C-alpha cells in the first residue's frame, strides 16, 4: 500500500487510520518512523519530568521528612540547577532507550505471537466455540492480546537495560554527588574538595572507569534488569489493554462524533498514566535497592578520589518490600504519570499525522 494513501498500518497498539496527515517523511526515513518519533517525544517528556526524578533519587538514598523538605533543601543548597543536575545522561539515553524499546517491542510482538501459538494461540485466554457479536470479538481480542503484550514488553525492557544501565548509574552519580560528598556516618564520610568533584557526564564516566573499571558503570545491574524487565512487561500489557478496552467500548456506546473523538484522544494519556503508575509502584522497591547500592558505590569512588580506603559494599538481597523502600514514591508517581501522558500523547499524535 502506498504510504500516502489512507488506510491502516501496524502501530504500537494496533492499527492507525490516517486522516489528513500534515507531513510525509522522506522514503529514506520511513522505516525508522517509530524510532524517530518516539525519540522526539521522549526528549520532551524526559525534560519535563527530570526534576521529579531527581527528588525521587535523593529521597531514596538520603533521609528527608517529605518531598517538600527535599525540594526546599535542594533549592537552598544547590539552586534550581540542582534539580536538573545529571539531565544530560537521560537526554541521551532515556530518549534513545525508549525509542529502542518501542522498536524492539513492535518487532517482538509478531514473533512472540507466533512462538506462543501453542500456548495462547490454540487455547487463548478467551476461546469461544460459538459465534459471538462483533463487540464481543473485539473484547476477546483485547484480552487475548495481554500475554503477547506482557512478554514482548518484558523482552523489550530487559534488552534495553543493557544499554541504559551505565547512563542510569552516571545520572544517579550526578544527582546525589553533593549529598554523598557532604554527608555520611562517621568513618563513611567523604568531604572531597568541591573543585575536585567529577562534573559532567564524561568526567563521571571516566572517574568510575578509573576506579572500578568498565563494570563499575554496571553497578546494580541485577536490580536494573529486574526493574526494567518486569515494569516494561506490565506497562505495555496494561497500556494496550486499557487503551483498547476504552476505544472498543467507545466505538459501541458513544454515538456523538465529537464525544467519540474526545474519548478516543483521552484514552491515550489516561492509559499511559495508569500503566506508568501501576508498573512503577510494583518495581519501586527494587529501584530503591538499586539506588542505595549505587549510592554506596559512588561513595567509595569519591573516597578513593579523596585518598581514602574503599569500604566493603555488599549488594542487598531482593526482599519483601517495606515502607522505607517506598521513600520518594510520591514524586516518582507524579513524574511517571506526567511523562507517560506527555510521551504517548505526543507519540501517537505524530504517528497519526506523519506518514
């Protein structure tokens, strides 16, 4: 089918119907459309949500009574720039990782669907021997899509974690650099001179490699792998299910064209927000363990830079969540809702309006 013609093409969450697109991509870029548009959307969503991510990391690794206290303390000691310290790493990695994740997900879905045929193809979650209405067929399709979306999302998240982990470590390094340097128990303090602290993404990476080798950039990778694999699978499973459910019901229950269009548009940010919220709540304790372990690794790097001995750092075991492991959840959930709504709204708008 010619790309300029109206019709349906596969997208992240089903089929997209083009209606009066405002831009046609050059043929040389057409095959990279999904990656390019998701990268552009991620740049915007990452920038908007980064101050909240910075607060989340600070609360996970240091004790603040509340999100407000964390914000006030950061502004007093580091200024507004403190909230954006380390943003270069996610601007490079998060946007590319999300773009890569979307591409892997869209490529993995048909493969998972075929390979999973003996499991949920012959005996899907919903299997009917008798004919049913079109509405019921569409709802069955939504339900039967769940395992395919979850498995494909997990593959995507686990694959992207290999690329994302070093950038995530450098981001956290920069976010809590001053906190780690200026605080610590007796015998664990650093107090390296301010002008000797590593600054900038490349300087942080070089310092880490100099002290701990290349594998130092993968400190906490086991937690990162679990977090990204589980959260990505749950995210895509929830996002597709909620979005397709709303749109399916909308097609059959809403007759007014204006309301139909409005609900259809709102289904994207609402589904993204719900999926981002629930998936993040589930994996937040693992993310906390990762951040705390990386904090101790960072403290050791700074201690060696200051001419002191390294301390023993024992990776914490994955365990049943406690209340302490949810410190920083409020700004994290707020960030997750905001960034996913922004990302998917921009992404799907561009997907529908760029051929």
